[in-house]
C-alpha cells in the first residue's frame, strides 16, 4: 500500500471513530499509535507517542492555559462580569440599539478575560438576553448579536484555541495573540456598525431605554463605571507588561490569574463554592486540551514520517494545476463543512497535521494562517444546519426563542464575518502588523 493510501486510510478510520461518538483525543491518538506500530514496529511506534508526550511536557508556554482559564472562571463565577453588563446597560441605554452595542462590548471583554467562546455564550444568554428581551429588543437581532459576539472568544487574546494552534504549528503564542487582536476588534466594530445601521433603518428593533431606567444619580453611575471597568484593569495588568517586554507570556498569565482572584476577594465574592467550581472547571478543560494536543502531535509525527504533505501538495499543484490561493480557499471551505459536526479544537487537530505543513510549503505565513483558521472556525460555528453555537444558544435561550429564530438571526452576522475574513486574506497586514511591530522593537 502506498503512503498516500495509508494517509487516506488513517483519515477515514479517524472520521469513522468520531462519527461513532468517540472522544476526539481518543480517536486521533488511537489511529496515530496503531499506524505508528504498524509502520515502524514496536520500537519506532512507541517512540513516536513517547516523544510527543515529552514534547508536550517541555512546552513551557502551555502553563498559560490553566492560568487564563482559571482567570475567566473566577471572573464569571464571582459575577464580576455581571457588573460589566450593568455598566453597559446604564451608560449605553440612551442610544438607539445601545444595549445590543453594549452586549458586543461585553463579549469583547469577556473574550479578553476567558479566551473561550462558551463563556461568552453563557454570560450573554443568561445575563444579557433576558434584559434585552425585557426591554422589547427584537429577539432575532439580539439572538444573533449574542452568538456573533461570543464567537470572538477564540480570536481576541488570550485565545485558548490559538494556544492550541501555536503548539501544533510550532509558532509563538504571543505573536498569534497579537495577530488576532486587530482582526478581532475589527470584527467587533463591524458588528456594531451593522447594529447601528439596522436600528437607524428600523428603530423598533433596538428601542432607547426609558428615562426612568437611565436617570440614576451621577455617583451611582460612576460607581457602576468603576465596577464595570475592573475587568479591563485586570486585562491591562497582564497585557501591558507583556507587550512592553517586562514579563514573559507565562508570567503575564500568572499576573492575570492572581489579579482576578484578588479582585474577587476584595469584592467579597470569593466563596468556597466559587473557588471550588473555578478550580474544577479549570482542571477539566486544561486536561482536555492537553490530551488533544498530545494526540495531535502523535498524529502529525506519523504524517511527517509518511511524507503525505508533499504528496498532497504535488496532487494539488502539479496534477490538478491549482494555484496556492485556490488551495487555501478550498482549505477554508473544508473548515466550514467540518464545522457542521465538529467543534474548533476537533477541526484543528484533525486537519493540522495536513494543513499546517501544506500552508508552509505553499509559502504562506503560519501566524497569518492561524488567524484565518480562527475566523473561519467562527463562521463554521454559526453556519446552519449544525453550527456548534446554534445548539449552544438553543440550550441556553428562554423558551420564546425558537430554533427558527436562532437560524434566522445569524445570516447577517455570518455575512459580516465573511467580509472580515476576506479583508484579512486580501490585506495580511491587518493581522501581521501588530506582531511585527511589537517583536521588531
């Protein structure tokens, strides 16, 4: 059997296992180890899995993963994120569609605190959505706002997904985070522009808050502003030293975790229950990511040994005559198709052994491609019929939000995200300018 056929058989076996409901890391790791043993015998096969485990344990930036996850859960479980929404509620309520705009702002800051889209979805659906519906905002529009805003969690730093990509693609985490910052803020701005235009054309979609809701004493408004800006201060406390080169990435993540813990203690919200829940969630998610990375490294090592990447490159460029840009676009379309039944981490570890080396061989920047992958994953998350975020919203939304409402709400935001993806593809410096500027100084 040729190496190309072995590679195809490995992918087919892995997909079959995933469709039977097996865990992602179990399916990928099993196929990798069995293939290694079959190809190189007992000694070589065991060495591949063992060396992948050692490589994972030696990757120092991996320590950022539990730190940022812990920080996000502390801020969420201690309800500091609720204060943030209350601030937006009071300060933005006088603007047409102001609460929807404030919700996008909330999602950006939640993303900066947690790095996971699920956290933004949970807070948006449980805190923001009931308030928006109670104030007669259009249910379809605000459902789309929360889904689109929560997707920013995997792009705005500190993105946990970009940490995973960095390990698999062997790229610096700091550069990837900086590369995701401007596209993430650009996309959030585009969402806000869409909301403003939509509410100008149809004011009933986002009515202004009543005067009674907005008329608070100035002292109370300032107190809300201070409470709401606390998460911003925590984010600044860890990112400013890192960007200026005063601390390493791991040290900055530790500062962020300690700052979040201290804020919860000082506000009297660090109860035993909050602390235990935050630790349990951090441990569970961190272990899940480590198993997935380990499986992906082993799978990638087998692919490197097979030389499958060069064979596939020759197939696309020489036999089919496709240009590098056509291949890149086909790769992005495949992410959207896979996003109908897989989450972002599963998509990455399944195709990374193939796509990442291929992108490098085609001459594209791997940091830039990490941003493209992340934006495409966001689109896949929200693309019917089986987008991951669609079902998360259905599970968390109140009964009056139907699945038809959820599907109907997302199309305008998906189009905005496709436009953002196109801009980053046409103008790579949108993603690369900030890391190049910071790391050249």
